[in-house]
């Protein structure tokens, strides 16, 4: 298909914050891993950005986002370790060391 320079340039054009906010608000819930979008949402929602409460809210949201990501990674690692352990336990059956009666020659009585 032929290149459309307007469509390509539109992707890279700077959007104003209101357009960006409306695009971002189309999703009802932001994931904890996307703390930058959360931070932008707080900046848009809070009137006095230099207020101590606003800064505390922003820092708290960031801290919770980081903790959430760390817990996700820890959880994933534990799941992988459990799968590895289960595979290791299922690997083989125990060797039956008890021999049948026919195996013994009967020379020793």
C-alpha cells in the first residue's frame, strides 16, 4: 500500500494534554505497572501540585506500584520454582529392590 505521510506524521505529532487525558481515560482501570500514567492522572486531577498532600499521594501511588511489580515478579518466580520442583519429583519411579521368590536359586536353604 502507498505511504500516507499525513497518517504517519499524525502518530508522532504532539498532542495536547486534554486529548491525551481523554485517550487515557478511555480505559477505566490503569494497571499498577503503568505508574507514569497514574502519575499523569494525579497531576491532571490535583489542582495544587506543590501541596504536601498531593506529593504524598503521588509518592504513595508510586510506592504501591513498585511493590506490586516486585510482588508480581516474586510470584512468577515462585510459580516457576514450584513447576520445576513438581517436574523433578515426577521424574522417575522408585527402583523395586525386593526380588521375587523365583529370582533366588534356592541353593541356600
